[in-house]
């Protein structure tokens, strides 16, 4: 009986440590495209959001796009600021991703989901501009 209690106590302390260790550094994605115009970059961003799974454009003003990702219980809102040279994707808010603003840490899936969005944007940009 003492062994069972000892194992349960050990697990009670070990499980939170495992989840805490799974946080990763919050990344800001800076991508250089060198487009002919800011409009070309903006169009690629909107089209990339449409093409990327679970991402939607929730607001577009001037040279900023706000995009939202929804997957089951996870939500990410990012700001994508762009100009002729390229774009920057920055974290605005998130739900259920253990974001720690002070430490700039977040669930490791954040980087994968935002990286997939960035790849979709780049693919749209190069597809639209390959004939120029």
C-alpha cells in the first residue's frame, strides 16, 4: 500500500513538470519577399489564409491583416503586418496554448501552425508572381 501511495505522489508532481517542459519560445515570423507592390503581398496573405487549413482573415486594414486559427479547443489570433519587402507574423492572443507573456513561451504547436500559414502565404505569393 505504501508503494502505491508513493507512486501516486510521484506522479502528482511529475505530470505538471512534463507539461511545463513542453512550452517553447514564442516566435515572430519575418519573411522577405521583395514584391513589386505591397498589394501583391497583401493579396498573397489573404489567399494564403484561405488555402491554409483552419485559418481565416478576420480583419484587413491598410497594411495589416488579422488572421484567426481555430482547431478544436485551440485558438490563435495573429497580426500580419506587410509592405513591399515582405511581412511579419506576430502573436496577438491565444486560447488554451499556455501563453506566458512574461517568459514569451507558448505551446509548441503554435510554431507549427503559424509556420504552416507562412508557408501557404509564400506559396500563394510565388504562384501569383511566377509569370512576371
